[in-house]
């Protein structure tokens, strides 16, 4: 009897220890912590402030623009938040076109195509390019497109120290805010190279990580017809298509890609419109996830991914 009680006690202790360690493993990810909180609550705002928001507020205080909505948690930070249209991607078949690495020489031409076809897209801007072409960056925003962070100099963030990862992201975020008047909330790590550590730092800076599920390979195959076909054929409901507006062949491809996607019944939206309200520190549209699940909120849940130090499969951009 005593032995049996002892065994039972031992089993109970092990179960508790195991339970604690499992819970512990699941906790440290900022994505989990962030998604547990409703967006826009005071607790959320407080946590954002705590996560280094103070320094940023000081830096961008002089940039503060008119923000009539005092309820906005970000209003003190300068810059406006991207204005989403009311598109319900739970009811419609949505697709988001995304353009990385610009603004480039061909970006104005792309903007004309998008204007002519009444299409909104999302641009992940490189800081050095914004410095070189601030007018194009402003034009992107003025025409209703969304802008996100794609670092200052396009490094592989998984190879940098925490301090440098933070610098790359924060500098770009500030530069975009200063140049365009809109504060980005989205970020795409170059090459899609990320991990738990890079994701955590993005979250601390109020950024949601946006990857993709359709790679047009436009950086590699400089053929407009190929790019068009890949985008149109591979897109599924709520897909995010990866392209680069620094490639002339990509810009050549966009008009017919838009036509093809609309013919398939897709509504073209920006990334924030597709996600709903992106949660900082969470990753969206991970191409490695075999099956994406659209939640009630219209969010596409994806796994957080590889642990610290382990790099994801390296892709183009
Ligand atoms: Ni890139």
C-alpha cells in the first residue's frame, strides 16, 4: 500500500513538472503573449510603451501629426496609422500583392499601373532606397498603398546581434514615418530569414512579421509572362504574393497579373486589410506552413517557426 502511494506521488510530481515545462516552452514567444491580448486595449498600449516605446516617442515627438482619435494607442508616437478600407476577406476571396526592396527606378511606373487598375498594394521599403527616393516613398503612401519595413540595408537579420537587428528595424521604421507621415506596423525580414529572436524584436518595436505564400521568383526569372502566370496560377484564397518593384520585368507583369487575378474572382487588398488588425510580434503567411487556417477574425494563423539561431529556409527576398 505504501509503495503504491509512493509511486502515485512520484507520478503526480512528474506530471506537474512536465506540465510546467510544457507551459514554459509555450510562453516565451512574444507572438503567444501578444495574441492573448486584445488589440488596442490599454494593457496592450502599456506593454507597447514598456517595450521601448518611450524612446521612440521622444524621437518622433516632433513628427506628431494631427491624430484626432485620442483613443489610438499609438497617437503619441508620431505618424498616422495606415487607413484600411472595410473589406471583409472572410466573405471575399482576397489576395495581397507585395513589392519588396524599393522604391526603385521603376516604382513610379508601377504606381501608374496600380492607379489605372484601381489596385492597392503593400510595399516593404528598404531604408537606403527611401533615402535615395523619398518622393517615390511619399507617392506610394499618397496613393493609398500600405508601407512596411524591409530594413535599412537588406541584411540577413539572423546573422546580426540583437542590437543591430533592433537598429535595422527601428531606423527604417523611423525613416518611413518621417518621410511619408505614416508609421509602419508591418515588417518583412530580408530573404524571409527570421526566427524566434528576430520575431521577438519585431514585436518589441510594434511590428508584425509578414512573409508570403506565393513566390513569383521575379528576382530570378526576369520574364514578365512567367511572373504573371506564376502569380495568377498559384494564388489561393488570402494569398500574399511576393514581388520586387526594382525589377522592370515585374512592373511589366503587374497589369496582366491583376487582370488574371480579378478574372479568377479575387479582390486585391493590402496586407493589413487581409489580416484585419495585425498583432505585433506575430508572424503571418509563412510559406512553410503546409495548410493555412483562416480564423474567425479573418486572421491567417501560422506557426511561429524555428527556434533561436535556426534559420528558416533561405528564400529570395
Ligand atoms: Ni528583399
